[in-house]
C-alpha cells in the first residue's frame, strides 16, 4: 500500500531530471501519472534539452512500477495544447488530485547579451506555471480537493543568477512563482486545495550538470559547496521529490502557502 494509492498526478517537465524523479517517486507510492514535456529545443537555451526518447524512458520506468501513465509532448507556453494533454490524461485515468508545475529552463548565455532569454524564461518558468494551474485546477475542485506544488528555486528567495537577461529573468520568474503560489493558496483553499512551492539549491540534473552550465557557473564564480551551509555540492532530484511527496500526501494535509527550501542551507547562509 502506498500513501498515494488511487491518486492521479499531473507533472510537467516530466521527461528527465526533477520531473522524471517526481513522477517515479509518486508512482512508487501508488499514483498514476499524467506526464507532459516539450521534448524540443528552445533556441535561447544553450544546453541540450529533453528529447522524445527521454519522455519514453519516463513512461517505461513508471510502467515498470505497475502504474499507469499518459505522456504527451506539449509546451507549457501553449495553454490550449497543455489543456489538451491534461484533458486526455484525465479522460484515461479518471481525474486528477495532484499538480506539479515543474517545467523550467535556464537560458543563461555564455555568448553575451541576448534579450530573448528574458522572454523565453518568463514564458516557460512563470507563464507556463500559471497555465499549468489554470488548466488543471477545476479537475481538483471536481475531486473535492487536492494538492499543487510549484517548483521555484533558491533564486525565488534570494537575488542571484547574475546580470544577463536569462539570469535576471530566471530570478524574476522564480520570485513570481512565489506570488502565484500565495495567490492560489488563498483562492483555492475553500475547495480544500493546498498550494505550496519548493525551492531547491543546485540539483544534480541534466539542466545543471552539462558543459554549458558548468562554463556559466565557473564564469559567475559560483561554488555550490561553499554557498550551501551543509558541505554538499548539490542535492539529488529525489531529495526534492521526497519533499514534494510530503506536501501532496496526507502527512501535509494542512500545509498550504509555504515556501519550502530543499537547499542544504543555501538560504540561511
């Protein structure tokens, strides 16, 4: 018996990294999954983004846990396409109880000033989060309640990530996610829907651990092992997944409106 038996979770950015980890961790506890990922490259993002084969691998791993999954390539920037993907999952799996607005990008250029980075990161990391909640919230109302977790960052609590458009946009978007979370926590509380945000430090995922980001981190003089209070370089995706599991399960049934750092002490240092 899992703590999420009978539940359905909607996960964006599910092809790899934190999104795949969240899908698997919730599936381990009995949840079925509606999975969405762009699975294409965005031009302003210098590192390699997830591919259709990555999403196929998420499907394979969820099904290996004997859970159902409906996976669709869709862009969180495209509300109609996202709604279509969500509605298809609900139609097959019977509803939705949990929403994880996880999809995000980090278009921090190593090649100079590019204003397009600002627009892309705001569109994905902020507007995409808004779209995710908007297309799914009625399904949670229809279930009589549920839980939503928005993925922010330590950059949503502190002014970090440099002075290029992508970095400033990333910090602005992640701060904006906190505003969304607090607004939705109030708006949806009468329906017994809880809304929280998680704020990771550096996480060992393909978005962070790649040659492009390593160059960016080096150029900015960032040393995660020095910035975190605990003597660790990065945390693992499952560490974020475990925190989310608490927030969406009955163990966190009265927790709402919370900004939860999973950051090895980054924020307090």
